[in-house]
């Protein structure tokens, strides 16, 4: 064997170097998971937030307030929308409302709204109602006079709306009575001082004494009326009303030849458009409206009123949500600022994780998850507070409490979006740190 071969051939008797003193501790399964699995990133994110829980709670406060404001605003406007819709649909889809004022003024009128006072010049009279009865497909018609008066019984008093309507109004509005009977056509012709009171009026005038309202005398303004019946509850402002014969209201309460509205019932909703055209033609002739001139009256039906109400509530919702959105934006900026501070404080931790094998994507995901957790936590708690505020608000102003699936899902979508948008920059910044510089600066 040559000397060269002897040098190249490893000696079987040579002692292997002891590498244990130079080896790094073996990675455990837990450590391996933390550098490569989303579940471990979530765990690390929660640990980081819990270590600074007071700061985390204060950071989520902006999202919490913003989401609560958005949910409360949506619930309240949905309650308003439901209340208006219920009032309008109670008219039926086959009812036309004739009121004073040109239709171009954009004012939505109808029994669902207060007609005690309008800014338009009165132009509609009971004579117009008689002319409209000649229109084909009209099955019921009544002029309406509305005033605001104080009702008094004994020592109790209550300010309410009083409307003078003809007996057919009961069928047009689908009213029923919990006790008593509706006044008759003979009562209308004789202008009897009989009154039908709503449940709200009955409760405020008679609950203190416990008297049965039926047959009792109450004072409306300066006139004394006998209670002929109590209306069945419909809910909302519909229950705060007193109905009296039209002739009685015209002679004793308002003393005017003009009326606030005329309600026209059509035999079928499919004939609504044609009947409206016929009514317009008759009233233009009666009021001597020149061709091309603006009418001094306007006609609306339930569908048009619903469209107007929907536009109003949608605009109101958009306005309130936009204002609340400012709070959400401020909350998102707060999350971004705190996450940037967190990245700076944890530079050493980031450097160590990268140096032992963590991918930059893992670092990014960790901080992104922290931002998401902060925003989602604020969103969930904000949703609960928003529901509570919305419920209390609806109850206070006697609106239906309406919560849709969209309302419940919205906080999660909003919170997640804010978490991603405002947490992405700090997360990317953390993932791009150089491990050597990170360890050196720490």
C-alpha cells in the first residue's frame, strides 16, 4: 500500500469528534408546528394579545363603538321603515289619497301621516268627493278632516289627533272595534257628537279611574262627545286617534269647507292607474285648471307611498351609517398604530423565529391574525351593544324591533375587512425584517 493510499484511507482506529457540544437542541413537534402551521400562528397571536390585554382591549374599543353605532342605526331605521310600511299597507293596495297641493312638491301624504297641518293652500272640498263618486270602479269614498285637540275626561287629559270621517272609512281602513259599534250613516247625517277612541286615548283617559269608556262623555276641544266605541289596537300612532262623524268635525271642530284629504277605494288594485287618471280629469275640470298648468291637488296610492317611504329610510340609514363609519375608520387606524408599535417592541422575537426556520409568511400571518382578532372581538361586542341600544330605542318610541340576517352578519364582515386593511401593513413590515439586523438591534 502506498503512502498516498495510507493518507487517503481513513484510519479505523481514529476517534470521531464529539459533535454533541456543537449541536443545537433538536426541534420539538411544538416548535416545528409554530414555524409552519396556521394553528400555531393563531396560538402565538393570542399569546401576544393576552400578554398586553389592557392595550388590546383599548385598541378594540374604536371598533366596538363604531360597530355598535352602525348596528343601532340600522335597527332603528329598520324599525321606522317597518312602522311606516305597516301603516301604509293597512290602507290596502286599492286606496287612492287625494290631497291639496301640486304633486311636484314631493310631499308624501296619506292617513299614515299626520294631516292636521299642511303648508299647501287648501283646494280640496267635500264637493270634490261627490264628483269622484261618479268615477267607474270606485267602491267607497270619504273626505277627511283632521285637527289636533285635547281630550278631557274628569281630571285626565290627553292631546291627540281627531279625524272627521264618514262611516265607510271603517271598511276603507279595515278598522274593527274592541267594544261598541261604528257610527252609522244616520249619525253622519244628523252630525251626532259620537266619538270612537283609539286604545292609547282610552288608556290615558280612563286607566286612572278604571271606568269603562263605552258611553262615557268626554270633552274634545270645547265640544262634548259620547264614546261610542273603542278601536282594536293596531300598534304605533294608529292607536292614538279619535274618529268622529265628518259632518260633526266640519261644523263643530274646524268650521271649514275645505278638507284635508279624500280617500278613494277602488274595486281592484289593477284599476288604480285608470281611476287616478279619471279622478285627475274630473278635478282639473272642477278646479278650472288650464291645459299645461300645474294641478292644485295630488293623488297618491299605497305603492307610491311605500316607494317614498323606502327612499326616505334608505337615505336616513346611509346618513347614519356614514357617520358611524367615521368611528370605524378611526378604530382601524388605532389598530394599525398599535400593531406597528407591537412590531417594534417584538423585533427580537421576530428575529429569533426567522432564524430557527419560521417563514416570512408565518410572521406576516401572526401579526395579521392579531389585527383580525382585535377587530373581530370589538365587532362582536359592538354587535351585542348595538342590538341592545336598538331594542331600547325601538321600545322607547314604540317601533317594531326588526333584525335581519344581514344585520347580524354585517359586524363580522366589517370587522374582518378593517382587520385585514389596517393590519396588513404592520404584518408585511414585520415579515420583511432581516433576522440579523433584528437580533442585533434588539
